[in-house]
């Protein structure tokens, strides 16, 4: 599992680098959003579809064990000594191999303390429990947020249809102030702040609702929930937070475009956006809604005042296919190396334990291979 997690992190770095250096400013916002989501999905999925890789324990066994009857490079014994050949033949799969009269050096492993491996083994258990505790806390945080949304669903509500979307406007009690925002669970919901009806005129309320409808149409709530789930595994990964902020920015751009186009007046929508932001400040700290992204309003307003550029349309399918090929190739190369390193660490761990118990530094490789097989069966 650790190997796949490390590879997914590596792939996300590669995908993020391609997106931010080559594609970010060349795609329309909706294309960029879907490309980023697909990149994240491929980063997590591609390592799991790599074909079955060689069994490295078997490879070690094949390398370490061979037919002693055909060995012709003896240095200290006569190959025609039938008793000695019989000894090796009988001991080839036995722990007594190391106690033969003359030991074949290719069948001996020497234990030598390694500071790096010692550090990894010393940290393995504490790090495992630390990661497990962090994951538990993060998933508990997600459950609490979902519970808050379920609680809000029980608020007084009013059903309404706008832009072909049916939703419920929720009016939470004054003791639970929240900003105007939206989410989807059992149905589509838009939360109206306590003075929403009085603070904005009818046209302003309509464009604000259109902005939230865009979030509902794009299923941004479920996107945010999936990102919270991913956070349980990638919380230490800096690219996760870069992706999250970029997707929040794109979500707001998509919603702005939808609301501005349906209202027919980009400047009026920009003014309403500024008014809503000013009104929202007192609620920011108490926002419980997952799909309400805190982006830079200045860039959003400036973008609305500019004429949209729809001329740049890179080949989305080609770019995504290119990323998928790179991800597959990288995984095919990286996964065997990680597996080999895991086997090496396990072998070192076995040797270290045997050295601690017996005080010896020489051990037969066939014995180590057998123990590696046992550890693989336990997984």
C-alpha cells in the first residue's frame, strides 16, 4: 500500500507540473477543471492497474539457489567427492545448509549494520500509528462537516426552480449565522443568510442564486467531499493543497461565468459580487459549507470585466491521453524499484533480528528467502 501511495504522489507532482507550466493558461476554465480532476484521478488509479510484477522473493531464491551437482568452480574441495555433493543436494532447502563442512560463499549473507535502514525500522511502527491517528481525525472532521450539513437541511425551507434547476432555499435560525452558499446531499440546497431577503433586491438575489446553482450543477459538494477523503491519504503532500486551491479557483470562475451569462450583464454581476463579498465577511469564520471556496475576489471581478477569450481550445483528449501514457510508463518503472527496496529492507530486518538473537553475522540465503516468503503470505 505504501508503494502505491508513494507512486500516486510522484504522479501527482508530474501531472501538476505539466498542468501549471503548459496548460493552465491555455485552457478554458471548464476544461482546466476537468483536466485537473482527471489528473488527480489518474494519479490515484494508474498505480493500481499496472500488470502483475515479478515476484521478487522468487527472483532472489532463483539467484541464490542453484544445482550444486553442476557447479564446477570449487576452490577447496574435489567436485568428485560424492559425499560432499550429496550434502549440498540434501541441504539445498534446509536450515542446515550453513553447517555443511564447506560452505558455498554465494549461499551466505553477511549482516552489516546500516544506519539508514535502522532509522527506517525504528520509525516504522510510530509513523504507522501516527498516520493512522491523523487519518482518523481527518475522516472524523469530514463526518462532522457532513453532519452540520444534515443539520442545516432541517432548517425552514422554500422550494424554488431557476435556470432549469429545482432547489430548496434554507433559512437557518439567527443563532446559526452562515453565508449565502450551496450544497447537495439528498437534494439541492442553497443557504440564505438571515437578512438575505432584505439586503439584496430581486435582480441581485437572482444572480446570487444563479452563482450557487452553477455550483450545484457542477456537483461541487461531492467534489469537495472526495477531496476531504483524499486528504486522509495525502495530507502530508504539498501538491494536494495546490490542487485544492486551484480547483476552488476554477469552481468560482465556472460559477461566475454561468451567473454572468444568464444575467446578461457582466458589470452588474461584478457589482453584486462585491456587495455579496462585503456582506459575507462577518460569516467567513463560521462557514460550514464545503463547496463555498474562498478565492481572490479581485481576480474574479477583473476577469468579469474583461471579454472572455474562447479562441484557445487545446486538444483536451490528446493532453489527457499524453498524461495517462506518462503516468503508466512512470508507474511501470517506479513500482518494481520500490518493491525491490521493500524486499531489501525486509531482508535486512530479518538479518538484524537473527544477529540480535544469535550474535552471528553470517546467515544462509535460502533461510532468509523462506522467511521472506512467510512475510509475504501474512500480508
